[in-house]
C-alpha cells in the first residue's frame, strides 16, 4: 500500500509565501507530481520531480528529497486565484499514480 | 483540441440501476485511468488500462468494470449502483513521455 501525507488546510495572505509539505511511503518511486485543483474542476499539472533538488517554474517551485521521502510545493507572491487544493502524487510504477488527500489553500486579501 | 471528454457531467440515479460513464481522448495516449474523488480521501484509482485491449484493477475496483476496445475510449460501468458509489469520477490519460496525467472535467454521480 501507500501512505502520502499532506496538511489538510493552509491559509495565507495575498502576496505572501506558502509551503505545502508532502511526505510519502510507497512501494515504489518513479517521480512525484504536484497538481492544482480549483473547486468543481479537474486537477491540472503543476510540476514533476524525479531527481532530488528544486524545480522552479515562475511563482511555483517544487522540491524533492528521495532519501527522506519528502517534497514541498512553494507558492510565492500569492494571488487570490491561487486559492485551490494542491495534490501531491507519487508515481509508484509504470501505471500507478497515487494521490494524497490534498491541501486546501485559502488566500486572504 | 478537445483533450479528454467525459459524459455525463452529472447524474442522479436510483440504487440498483446500471450506469456507464463515458470517457474519450483524442491525444492518442496509451494509458488511461478512472479515479473517484471523495472528500478527505483524495483521488483513488478504480481501474486502469495501459493500452487498448488490456485493463487492470486499481485500489478500489469492486462494483466497477471497464473495457478498452480502442485507444480513444475507456468507459466505466457500475453494474448495480449503490449509495456508497456517490462520488465525483475523473477519467485521465497519461503522456508516456512526461508521465503527466491529463484529466477530464469529471462526472458527478449521486446514487439514491
């Protein structure tokens, strides 16, 4: 089985930075994804890490440490439109992508 | 480009009825998936298909069946719906080069 943990909720102010942590214990590891999901919509791809280190993409960055079973998603210069759920997902093998329960981020003015 | 399309968007049905959720993609992806999403539980894999003609069971397959007659279509069938199958169902396909999953818009199913 798999265990992918992330906080349930986080709140931050517009313009601030928020870091969403994800820890995982899975039977296999072939990479880690972060997805964004607005309420009532489909998840959309944000980032993919397969090697240790930081991947930066504009205001969003994702970090991976395979030895620690740990990743984080960093959202900088928060905007109201960033209010959404953020899903951590581990690719365990060729077909299986397992998801955490998601972190709901609320951005306040 | 449509990407991946699901139908119906929303459905209410009585327990015991048979229901098929349709999923079609035009990206020629080999791998396709069905997930259900429930509050507090996240996305859970129901069934998957690595290529046309093959299917496999995911994490929560009981009460569901799938078929993959061709690359584009991957329908999910509930043979006899029960209230615990009330959920939002997402179909997805995978880009084999990047590993990224592309999701449909979801089908909200309520079983009474």
